[in-house]
C-alpha cells in the first residue's frame, strides 16, 4: 500500500517535477508476467525514477547497507527502501551472489518485474562497466525475457556524493526484450553466462551511448582508491611547530 502512496502521491510527482523524465520505449515492458529490467546505474536517483514511471510495480535488489544504518536516520532509510519495494542483499562474502540470485528468482516466480543493475554498483565516472553474470543466471533459470534500460542524464542530475539533485533533463529509454530460450538448461556453463551477460550489456550500451569499460566497476574503483591512498601517503608533510 505504501509503495503506491510513494509512487502516485508522495515521491512520484516530486521526481517528475524535478527531473521531468522523457520516457522512450515503454511499450517494450510487458504489462503482465515475470521479466527482468536490466539497466545502467549512474545515480542514487535511479532507484526511484524507474519505479515512478513504470505502470507496473518493480522490485530492485539493493545493497544491504541501505537497511542497516545506525540510529533514527538508518531506521528511516531502511523503512523507506522496504516501502519502495527494495530487497536487501548482502554483497559481502563468497555467498553474496547466490543470495542475490535466490531473492531475484523469488520475485520472478511471483510473476513480477525484477530490476537489476548488472554492473553491481553505481558508475563513479558516468561510463558503463562490465556486467556481472547474475542477471544471466536468473534469466536462464526463470526462463524470462530481459528488457534493457538506459538511464540518461541522472549522472549529471545527481553525481556521486551529491545529496540534493540538480534540475537536469533525464531520459529513460527501454529497448526490445531479449530472450534466451536457446540457452535453456545451460545456466551452469560459464561461457554461456558470459555471452548472455555481454549481450545484455551491449543492448544497454546501444541505448545509453556511454563509453564502455571492459572491467568491473568495483575493481576500477578499488584500484583508483589505492592510487589515491598512495599519493596521500607520499605527499610531503609540513613539520609540526
């Protein structure tokens, strides 16, 4: 109930007013039945813009940190994300990927829309990064179509670290559904999972026209953070007086 209150009364009208999103290809999203919407991830706002413009309810897998913050702020954030249809997924540890897949398949078995960001994390520089194969596993195991989606302009509207978004035009573009029935029963073959994931990422890239990086975003972020830390370590320190 609160999901629809947010969508139609509280958050949805506000997001439409601030971002004035232009929607393209909405007819590609099925009006019923299970499907995966796989998109690029440029901004914190992405979590809320897509649900605001879709006619159907969509459930996203969200990082568990959104649900475990301390204090009143943390509890309010957790309640908000749950009310907005987000499912917490612990991304730490070796079983994190399997947990996400279990949660995602549960949504699809109920005949609902599942939202996924195959990059696994927000892009820190506006480029599109290599997709993780979890989206392929779910698509093949559930036997559902994948609708590619491109968020355009949300990085400029709310880049990383920006709490209050700028007023900036946004385009949300959906592509034709991708179906992978030719790979039925092959969800345990690594080469197949990589091929399916790359096909999904290419479809997203074609819609978004971003620069593509054939590396995982989390790896690039970690490498850049390590370089920055080393620069800080080597920076000359002024002597204390």
